[in-house]
């Protein structure tokens, strides 16, 4: 059995470090089980969040929604993605159009195989992040922007993950692409398993590939994940 975990919202609060006692417990779990990580985020952010011991101990670490793979810390592959100029123009228009009043910089972040877009900007503080998150829950801005990107560019996909941003990549280059790499049974833990969420493609691939004995756990927070793992052990 392979246990696969999303990071933000599943092992940690979004863009935060893992809770210390959960990290100790999880390290032990990784040491005794086959564990893969898959994040929408890049390698440096994931290591900052889960710590290098867990990141290196995990059998595989897929970054940028599966567009980059590390095995035992060694880069196996990465895809390139350059944001089309017209889509960049649309993101800049979103920045002007958004009714959210604050901007803190780093709004369009290039990653290997993906782009991360945030109206508030990735340079915001934790407090500013929480403010945007609460505002977005009420106004559903990220959902609307993701929908518009997909409508205008049928070769692109845009999904909501985390609290302040959306991930954009070529259609099909979503988290679901890792399912073909998994031989046998697996269990996936994620907080964005509903349509439009960045974990949803994994659910879709389980169904499309008729993967028997594989299941997903929709968690609300890392505490849910911890409780589920205790019950598995
Ligand atoms: O995994 C999806 C995203 O999760 C976090 O998003 P946010 O900053 O919006 O909370 C970040 O780790 C981001 O890099 C990642 O793409």
C-alpha cells in the first residue's frame, strides 16, 4: 500500500510549518510505510513546511502538481511551462479588476511546469493571508478567476488550492498525472477533493482508470489527517 499526501491543508496549515508533535509522529509513519508527497507548491516551500528529514525519507516527492518529481532528493524530471502572453494579460487584468483592496507583491510566480497566481500577492504576511482567505470565502474570487481562465484558454487548467492563490498549468498536467505511476493500491489524503479543487484530478483518475482498492480521504485539516493515521496504525 502506498500512502499519498497533499501538503497544504492536509499535513500543514497552508504555507505553514508542520505541527511539531505531528511531524514527529509522521516521520515515524514515513519510516515504516511507503509514503509519497504531492504538493501544488515548489520544493523549497515544501521542505520549509515538512522539514528536510520527512521530505528526503518520503519515497517520492511530486512538486508543482506533479510537474516535477524528486526521488530521495534527486530530481527525476520536470516539465516546462511558459505562461502565454495573453493569459498573463488576463492575470494582470484580474489584478486591476479584483475588488480586494490590498496588493503586497509577487502576484504571478513561475514554477517548473506551472504558474501560481495570487491577487493579494505571495509577499503578504500570515495576518494579511488570513484576511484575504476570509474575504475570498465570502466572495469566491479565486473560483471565478479559475473558471474564467479555463473558459478563455481551453488548453489551460486553473485550480484552487491553499488560501490565497490558484495554480495554472497545461490541461492534463494536474495532480491526476501521478496516478499512472502508482502500481497497486494506494490511499490519498487531501483537502481539495471537490470539483475545482487541486486534488480533484486524483479522484477523477481513480475512476477513469478503474483503480480498484484505491481510496481518497477528504480531510478538513492536518488534525483530521493525524486522526486518520492513528486509526490506520
Ligand atoms: O498546493 C496549492 C498551493 O498551496 C499553497 O497555496 P496558498 O499560498 O494559496 O495558501 C501554496 O503552498 C502554493 O504554493 C500552492 O500552489
